[in-house]
C-alpha cells in the first residue's frame, strides 16, 4: 500500500506543476508561489482515502490484471480530482463554521494574511478539477460523463451542506425539527455521494462502464456512506480524542447528530426537557449533562445494535450483486470502515 501511496503522491507533484504552468493564465512569481503554498497546505494533507479508493476500485474492477503505467496515472489523477474537491469543500466549510483547526493545523483562512482570500482560493481549487480533466481525459470516450459526474456530485454536496447550515441556524434552535429522515438526507447529500459513490463511479467510467447501469451500486455506496457518518457522529461523542485526532463538538454546535435524534426518540418528556435546555450550549456543565443522558439511554448499546444491523444489511446488498468484481469493490469499502475507531 505504501508503494501505491508514494506513486499517488508523485502524481500530485505532476498535476500541481501542470496547474502552476497552465497556459490559460500568465502567472507571476508571486501568484505562482501563492497557489503552490495554498495547494500544499490544503490538498495532500488528509488520509487520502477517497483518492486512493479510485485506484483500489479500478484494480478490483479489472480483476487483478496488471495495469499499464498510463492506467495507474489516470486513476491517480481522478483520485486527486476528488481530493481537490474535498479541499475546496473543507476550505469553505471551515469559514462557514468559523472553525479553528483542520487535520491538526490551523484552518487555511486563519493563517496570517489569508483571511477571506481563502474564499477565492476555494474557487481556484474547484476550478482546478476541470483543468486536470481537460488535460488528461479530453480524448477519452467517457470525458463528458466525468465532467457530468463531478458537476452533479458537487451540486449534491453543496445542497447537503445547505440543509445542514439552515437546520442549525443560530436563534432557531429547535430540537424537535431533528428527525432520522432529516439526518439521513443531510448525510446522503453532504457526505455519501462525494466520499463513497464518486471514487467508485470514477473507476467504473475508466473501465468503460455506463453509470446508468449501476444505480444499484450507487444505492449500496450511499447506504455505506450513511453508516460511515453515523459512526462519525458516534465517535464525536464516544471516541477517544487522541485516537480520532480531534475533540468532538457536535453537542455544543447543535449538530443534527444521529445520537441526539436517537436520544429524542428514546427520551421521556423529562429527559427531552433536559436535552432542550442543554443541547447546543458551549458550556462544559451542559455538555456533561447531555453525555450523561446519552449514557442513561444506553446509546452505546443502541449504536452497537445499529452497527451490526447495518453491516448485515450491507453484506446482503453486496452479495446480491451479479458481478463478482463489483462485489469485491464494495466489500473492500465496507472492510475499511466496519467497526473503525477513528
């Protein structure tokens, strides 16, 4: 795997160099340095799971045959397009959420002399994607499908982000509007499409497949993305900060978390009152009261049951798929996330 990761990182350097010498714009030394610093700070810093998944999936779809160096490069390039998309979302997300840290370092907009220039940097990140696609995929029969795919997934993600933002509006803190269907909708659009469906869809297109024939694959991956986000919600409260790499803030941020929706479902009127009074307040006493209620309701046990039921459901969906190669792709995704601790 480390071999694949170093190959993947090499491709980042190539793509970055091409973007910094894009003939469509006359760079000065200053502007080129700005973009390079911005890319290095925001694009390659994460776990790179989404990007690496494209290569993994493409390999599995081609059932172990040796890939040409061009195939590896193109799969890596598509992987990086997803990482660029992720960077664009995160740079802007952090401004909207007024966050302080991301991936263990200050958010890009928090750095001296960056500030709201980060908004335009986000736009640049987003615009780099079609530049990469144009340079490397313009002659491919699936070029238009790739453009379509990235555009559609970006629209779905931005729409999911909108529901999330308007639901957690300040001054309108009303827990009663939080429900499982709302949680499901936010998760599906904000996370599942770009994190789970997009990498596999890229690999399918590269393999010459028509995405319209793989609606069932999209369905399974969106289900998987939902399960992944419920895990995230759970870990935000019950995960060890030193393991997950961040301190959870969903309770004080009034997030439409799976835990609070479940708690509302299971609470007595008295317990609901406690939630209404303490959820969404940035006060250690209030946070502790909410966590205590989660323990009283045995949400850890409720989550464990959800986890095993989801796993069983996903395994059944995967095994029902007619293609062994597609099954292998879906199983590799599930194996990476099942019972994860971070």
